[in-house]
C-alpha cells in the first residue's frame, strides 16, 4: 500500500508496476482483469511492454475511503 | 485506418476503441496482446471498463512509415 501515490484534483491513487518481460506484464494484466471482474471495479490502466500504471478513483464519495485502500491492497497481492 | 489520428511532438498515431461491455473490452485486449507478441510491437495502451486507447510511435525512424500504418490496420482488424 505504501507504493501507491495519493494525488489531488481529481482525488486518486496511482501506482506503477514494472516487469521483466511482456509475458509477465500480460500475466499481471490477466490477474488484474479477473480481480476487476470479481470486485466489479474497473480502474483506469495504462501499460506498455514492461509496465502497468493503475489509477484508482474513489468508488463512491469524493474522498478515498477504506474500500479504495482495500482494493489497492488487493491489486498489490496480484504482483507476485 | 481513417479513424486513427496522427499527432506531432512526438509523432504518433492514436485511436480510441469503444465497447459495450467489459467482457468485449477484455476480448479485444487479448487479441491485441496476441497480435503484439506475433508482431513484436508493443504500443502504449490505456483502457477502462469499456474503452481502449492505443498510441503507436514510429517503429524505426522519426517519422511514421508504411510498417506503422500496416500495424495500425492490423489492429483495426482485431476490432470485430
């Protein structure tokens, strides 16, 4: 969770993940897709051959809440 | 190919694809991943629940060339 950066205007959490290979990047994106579907949350994602950037906006209100941090932690667990 | 926008500084091609569902978005991303691997080209991609934005930079030189436009056309064919 400590690797996420909290930004303002608009309020959001951001984290960049880096990988050795495109295959590892795709595997992470696959896990992230499954996690998004099961969580019914679909963050904005940008990626290239060996990186993935995730932007997470508050789910309900204007501010980040526990559910948002928990979702971010869930994403961290996919990075194995 | 006519739906790609050519931009400068840096020179690049961009196109936004929109989908009805997250499932359709994922299916497109899967086809795009396979196409990237077989082409050995890995454009910058950003996506959310129902959209995918692709940014394609020149493969070799400073300017876009036939190989870049052909790669873009190959991506168009994945959008079915």
